[in-house]
C-alpha cells in the first residue's frame, strides 16, 4: 500500500504540528514540498484544495485538510498499535482536543497576525491589529502557565496532539512576544517541548528556511544564526 502524500512547507507552523505528530505516531508519508509562489504548483494545489491552506494529505484518493483531522485520521488508519496522540478514554480525549483548539486559535492565530503584518507593505501595516494580537498572546500565556501547575504535558497523561499544536505555536509566538519572566511553568514547558526529539527534528528540518521567516530577528541563536555573524 502506498504511503499517504503530504503537501507541506518546512516553515509553516501548522505543517510543524503535523510533522511532529507523524514522528510521534511513527507514520511514513511521501512529502511534497509546496511552493505556492510557483504558479503551476499553486494552480495544481488549488485544484486539490480550493482554500489553498497547507498542510494537505492525500490518502488513497481522499483529500484531507486541517491538522487535527489529519492527525486523528492517521492515528486511526496508519499508526502502529500503541502509538497514539489522542487517548482512548473519552474524557482525556476531550481535554486533548480542547487544548489542541486553544493553541491553534489563541496562540497560533495571533502569532500569525504578526507575520501577516510584516508581509504587508509598510504603508498598509496595522499597528492596532498587532497590539491586539500581542494582548491576546499575553492572555494565552497566562492561561497556559496557570494550567500547567503540576503538569509535565498540557493534557491527559502524556504527550498528545495538544502538545503537537503547542510546540510550533509557542516556537513562533515567542519570536514576537517573549514569555514573561513570571511564567516559570510555561517557560519550563517550552524547554521540554524543544527537547522532545520529534520537535527537535522538525525544527532542524526547518533551519535552512528560517532566513525567509519574517520574524527571524526574534529567533534564539540556538535555532538560527544570521549570516555574517
């Protein structure tokens, strides 16, 4: 049986989420690097998924979008026995799905507002929108720090889909809004995420592309060393 095909880009935060999950689940895919700046690739990709959002999975003629749905599909259909990111217990599964959504909506989304603003011509930038995104991130940081009391991972009893979402969301968010000094639990959690082998491998794969990341000035030198230094 052929492997599923993954359309992705190594810089994309949502692609990071899925790449981490693939590593954790032990699932092999055929990776297709997607360059939406190439007209032919863009046209072909839009024919598959008119919304044009990555990552996208093709599996036996089925086109699947949205990282959380893709991860659940891969766990059900392709992961070896004993490898899971969504627990079998219904209550624990709900907690994982909740924190997965919270990281996507309240960390990843405001983080992307900073990137989108930097990609605009200077005359079209929106300082109010950036200020609101900063405030949203700070509120989310406080919520997560409080929630992490007594926890190693963010949901259920172990590393889960919620942590797959947390790693890229926080990795990129802190390049724009650093973690406040009084959020010690969140800072320790961030380090645990960065030390996780699946996360470290995903970050390593992205290193050659960080030079193109609009927020690269905020990347720690352990992740990105600008040329000429």
